[in-house]
C-alpha cells in the first residue's frame, strides 16, 4: 500500500490478537500501514504489541459481552 496520510489509512479491528492467527494478522496489517485495534481476552495483548511504535492500539476485552 502506498504511503497515505493518517486520516486516509484503513482502520482494522482484530480480535484474538494476542497469539496465533490474530497476532500474525495484526503484524501484517501494521506492516501494510493500517491503524489496528488489537483486542484479546488475555491481558498479555498489551505487552505483545508495546514494541509497535505506531499504528497499533492494544485493548483487553471480551467482544462477545453484550452489556
């Protein structure tokens, strides 16, 4: 993807982001210049992505909770 202004970059939410396919997806999308919201039940999600300096926001949460 060509470099774009921050307002033009795609925003993607990835659930299950702390490991496996979710983690790989976050890494790929961040490398492709997406803004990524990485969500996982595991508190480790914060530590997994703290080395990313831009483009990734890590949140702990349960997206299945309807409340």
